[in-house]
């Protein structure tokens, strides 16, 4: 969390794609995650300091639904699209933020989302890291299995090293790669090996926190701040796991960022800066036990 609550986001530079929108609800002041839902909707959530709720907005940025649950989260930092019956939608909510790396466990819960307001009482799963506490902002759900990845007694197993300042991530269409974003750039990785494919620059945002991917491959990017913009971009062909034969750069995508680039370590004073790299991998079957 960089900006204080209620601090307006700066105007974003043009993304080169068009078709974005601004979040209209002033209650969404620290959007820290983004999921693309069916039907042209998006799910987002505030991070630390808010109650347990997920907002659903339409393509014009209007809030059309809110899901609330009774658990009081400590620091919700991530959402991941969860498997659900046809005609319904659900997300995993990741209460995984830990700026001081002092939590004994983090928590995830699966909640339904969509148009309209609802209060739910989900099972909350407590998860631990085998090597001690970590701050994390990225949660992934394997679209081919619908499972979060963990092991015996729900410890979390790191999948691999990622960006030094990972703020969110999502699977790309097909489920054979993931994209993990930082503040200034994003990197794609093959799934499940987590071998790096390529990095690329992102459109300028005041504090880029969220990333969601639509079925057509459009990557949507969100930022913290009241009335902040949600903008679309594309993953360059060179950053895809299986680029089309003869494919070149995708319109609107920017040049690769070298693997050694430090573009996303531009906030060295953040207490959680170094720890954010550890967890793209919350992730294998969450066992059926209550947190």
C-alpha cells in the first residue's frame, strides 16, 4: 500500500489501446486486484483497512454488485477467478498481505460474485509458509484443475522466483502461461514450470496493482486511488508460451524489459519490497479444513 486511503490517482498516460474506463465508486479507493468476469464485468477489492468485500463493476466502471462476508480480513491483496457452475462466477480472495512478515498464517476464501449485493459465509482456509512468513500480493488458480496449490496440512509451496515487486498475476488463455505484473513492467512465465518467457513494459499508472486477463487475451490493468483508471493492453507475441507462427509484436505492446532490469524496484523504501517476489505460488489443492 503506497497511497493513503482517499488519495486520488493521477491521470494515466494513454495506453495506446483505448477502451478503458475509470472506477466510479469512491468506496473503491485502494483497488489491489483485478479479475475479468464473464459478461463484460470485473471484480476488484481494496487492500488493508477495508472490510471483507469484493466489488463488481461493469465496462463503464459502475459498481453493479458487492459481495460481503463476515470474516474481518487483515490485508486482502489478491483475487483469482475460481471455478463455478455455468452462469455463475466466483473468486478466491487472498488475505495474504503481510508488510511486516509477522503473520503465522494467511487466509483464502472462495466467494460468489456478480450483479447485486450479497452477504456470504464462506469457509476460510488458513495457509502457512514452510520457511516462515512472507508478504505477497499475487494469487493464482490453475484454470485446468480449478485448484489452489498447497501441500500436506496446507503449507504453501513456492513455485519459483518472480518479479522483485510482484503486485498481481493471472493465467493467460489456454492455461499454459501466467503473467505477473509489477508497477512498471510485467513478465510471463510458462506454467507449471515457471520458466521465464519475457518481460515487457506496461502503460504508465500511478500505482499499478491489479491485472486480469479476458478470454480474448486482452490484459486489463488497474491502479490504486479514487476513480482510478482500468486500461487494456496486450501481451507481445514474443512473451506468449506458444506465439502464432510468424507473429510479430502485438499492437500496443511495448519493448521487452531485460531480465536484469530494476524497473520494478523503484520503491526501495517500501518495507515489503523484497518479500513480494516470493509468492506467485500460493498454490495445489486446498484441503477441506476450516481455518
